[in-house]
């Protein structure tokens, strides 16, 4: 088996370099024969971190990058002003074919911008897309796009549906993924100009298009893939994350009302976590793919744990071994000919 | 005090005419001197329903309408094909100045379409808007628009902000409501073309504009009013309603796993309802206003209880007594002159 070379942004996320390095070490240890891990970032800091683990791994190397893009840096500006950042250096390795994939728990916008500008788009792709998994009663639904592309045209939504279908089929083993178009009503005449046009394109496609779905269907499991403009998807993604915070806050305030209430909340909190919160814990999924760029890029949550980082590395490996990008290119160029 | 005449759609909602008539009777009984209630719908059915209550109310009358717009009827088609519906007849009364307001728990799209087409818009309003209240840690946030207008231009979002501010100030007693523009990032350069343009207009306005807010801020209480295109607002509104269903389902499935779990869920469900579910119960708010049309129209949830219907009637009265529409007209025409 040919080794896959994956760059891990060692300076990305709220717990850098700790969690990034730990995750990379776990992956390098677990898969010595199939993975080459390259940590990008401040060599000195990374070495110190590795030393704590007391391991010697041949398939774990470092490429130095002196600058760090913070969560507050502007994506486009950081690309220019911080050319020697762990993100830029890491993505350059992919661009120069010295690595196969880049994963980061850092500034999402910065990773996305660097990836799109440096790697370029796959032939046939007008706009790249980021998908995010939402838990449903029956399993999972993936929403495309959640923030890579706004001001989309109908054809871009069609592209998201094509890329999303390929991803769900190959990575999530759903053979004929049901594609729903997010709108304000089920009838195909309901929606804004964008969705009414996209509905027509999707109906003509060879995808398993089930028609329009509504906001309530995202979590119902009615569709395996929900397609929308990145503006809408991003708003929903951030909204659902906040719902959990609201629930937690409500229980916390209730507990603060007195000793008995505190005791009671303590007693039931295990059940709450088990029943409600677990599925909505985005950590578990370990990163989302940026599809449509010439290269494999996985973006993780800023609070990614070492296990989440490891999962991102494995996801990148899977996407590469399954030739997802070649499949996207093939499918979209056949689309163009129609 | 001059009497306010309010038409209640007796055939609207899932529990028509039962809940509509009951709600109307409560309002008519509670405010004999300030309200005239007119029930629109099938006279025979309404009379039967009133008889059950064994009341005789001078301020409660019926106007007959033979047709019923169902939840599945197309808004535009029903307007033509069911000219004698409780919705059309009721809104015509407002148009002909025989009534001051119309309230309905029926087909939202049909009520909205009939209202906009029959009553027309207030001078200075390009697009009408429906606002919906979301619970927050600190109180309530109202989102405009949640489905009245899609494909908005930036100036329409500004109008929503003006109408929303007037509404929140007068009906919810928030003197200087903070207006947030829903986008995908806090910086004013973040967003799609629509929001970037709207941000500029809002900054120049005399509103208490706090800048862009994100999906996570809808429930955080950061803004009193959150402004967005009706497509986005509608998706969020339906999404949040479904989150509750998902939570309820999860507890139900957990309870179904065995007797002890069932007992446990039974024990904690009171706390869950009290702590979490109550605030998200849209019933309690009793209807949302359609702002920007020449007349007062309140739209309620299909599952509205008699109390929710009563609350809708009182809300309509309040909007009329506080001259909200005159204030909107005044404010927006002064805007146009700038």
C-alpha cells in the first residue's frame, strides 16, 4: 500500500500545538505503514511537544513555519501578511505534490481561502463547498454548503449536490443518497429565485433528487444530503450549535436556583448528555471536507480533541484512497457535456 | 374608548372552529366595552359552536363565508378559486373599513397573500414582513422576516429593521431596540452581496444598529431584532421548531428501551418541560404580526389554543390603539426623503 502524506496544521485550533501534535502522534503510531504525517508550524514548539510523548516515529516529520494565523485574523489578509504561516506552508506542500492532504483545526476562513487560491478548483467546479453532518433520528444528514460559497447561482447548488452525493456514497456508504433542496415550501414553485431555478436543474439531473425540503427536515432524516447556499447553511450550522449552549445554560441557571435543584440537575445530567447532547457533539465527527479544490483539505472545529485530529487525518486518507476528487472531476465534466 | 372591530377567522387552524370560536368568546366576554368581535366562516358551524358555550354576547357577531382554505391549498390559487372563504371575506371587511383587524390561525401563505393583495402596502413599504419571537437567555429576540418576503433587496431589509424597531418599541416596550443584521461573520465585509449592502444602509440609518450578528446570536439575546431575508428567517424558524421535536423523540425512544428508563424519563420530564421546553413553546406568544400592509393582520400557529387566539385578538387591539401602522408610514416616508 502506497503511503499517504498528510500535513497537520500544528498551530491550528484553541489547543495548539498540544492537541494537533497528540492527534498526529496517535495516527502515526497506529498506521506506521500507510501514513506519513508532516506537522507544519513552529519547529521548536512542536519538538517540545513531541518530546513529552517520548516516542520516536519515523513517519512523523516537521516542516517549519514561523507564523501563526489566529482565529481573529482576516482570511485574505493573513494569506498575504503571513506567508510563512502553518496554513500557507502546509497547503503549499499539497500544491507542490510533496503532500497529499492538509488538515487543520485553525481559522476556517483562512484555510478555505488559502486552499481555494493556492490549489485552485477541480475542472468543472464553479464553487467549492464545505459539508457538515447533522444528527437525525435515523442517522445523519449532510448539509452542503455551510459557508464556503455565498451568492451562489443555481448551477453551483447542482455542483454541491453532485459533490455531496459522491462524498456520501464513498465515505458514508449511502449508495443512492437522497438529495433535498432546502427551501421555504415543499412545492417546486416555492422558494426564492435561486432555489426555484436549482430545483429545475436538480430535477433534470441523474441524482436521487427528492425535491424541496424545509428547515424542519434538516434534522428529520428525510434527505441524506441537504443543499443550500453557503449563507443559509452557515447560519443554520451556527444556530444549531447555539441551541445546545442555550439548553446547557438553562439547566445551569435552574441548578443555581438552590441546593435541591442543583442536586436534581446533577442526577439527571448524565441522562441528558447520553440522550440529547451526544449526537449534537460535533467533535465526534472530526472535521468536514472542503470539496471542489485540487487537493484534499479537512477543516476541524477550533476545539478539536486529539481524537478529533486523528479522525480528520483518517478521513483525509480515506478521501484520497477512494479517489473522491477524480470522481468529482469525472462526474462534473460529464455533466457539462449534457 | 372607541371600540375596536376585530375579525376572527373561525375556520383557521387545526382545531377550527372549536378553538377560534372559544378564543373569540373569551375575548368578547373579557372586553365587552372595548372590542367588537366578528367571526368569519360557515355561519351554521359557528352558531353550533357558540351554542355550546351558552353565552349571549352583544359584541360577538358572525359574517358568513361558505368556503374554507385548507392548510394544503395554494395561497394564490385559493385567493381566486375560493373567493368566499373565511380569509377573503374577513380581509375584505378590513379593506372596506368595516373592521380594523383580521386574525387567523389558518394557512399562513393564504392569509399573507390575501392581505398583501387586498389591503395593499403602507406608503413607503416595498415589502411586508412577518416577525417571529425567539426566546433568549435574557428575554426575547424578534426575527424579521420569517417568510413574508424572499429575494429581498438591501432596502427591504432596512424597511424590516424600521418596522421591527417600531413594533418592539411600542408592543414590547423596548425603548431603543438593538438591531442586528444576520450574516456569516461579524465584520461588515462578511456576508453575501445582500447583507454587505444592507449593512451600509443600516449604518447610515438612525436605528440602534449593532452590526452583523451570526446564527449563534439569534438565541443569545445580543440583539432585540434580527434582520434577514424571509428565506433565511423561514428556514431558521422551521428548524428551531424541529429541534424540539427531535429532543422529544430522543427522550421517547430512550424511554422505550425499558421499564426503568421509562420511569426515569417520566420522573425528569417535568423538569425538562419547565427548564427547556416552555420558552420554546411558540403557542404562548399567540401569533405574529404581518407588518407593512394597510391594515392589521395577525397570523397564528395552526395549533393555536383558545388562549392563543385570545392573545392574537388582544395583540391586534394593541397594534391598533398604538397606531403602529401610522408610525411605520411616518418613519418610512421620512426615510425616503433622506
